[in-house]
């Protein structure tokens, strides 16, 4: 089985240059739950990050970086 790189909201916010509160609103709106929690921090699957990016792109009309197997690019 392959390891999947999970990503925290803080890292997503930094890469997309979007406030964490805005990302949390999108996550709640899409009913996305963290794949794993560690010390109170939720970590999200790359597919969930792509869904978040799609919403951000739709709202802004700009190109948003995407995830690949090595992480956010």
C-alpha cells in the first residue's frame, strides 16, 4: 500500500495564500472531514485539497496551485 501525503489546513492556507478561516468555511461547506488528526490538527487527503482548490478557483477566477504526489506545487 502506498503512503499518501496528508496536508494540514495551515499548509494549505500558506500555499494558496488564503486565510485559514476562509478555508475552514469552504471545508465545512463541502462537508470534508480530516483523514487524520494529530495533536488537534486535522490533516486532509490530496483529493480533498483539490476540491478546496476548485472552490477557491471558482470564487476568484484565478489559477490555484494543485497537489501532486510530492505535495503542493
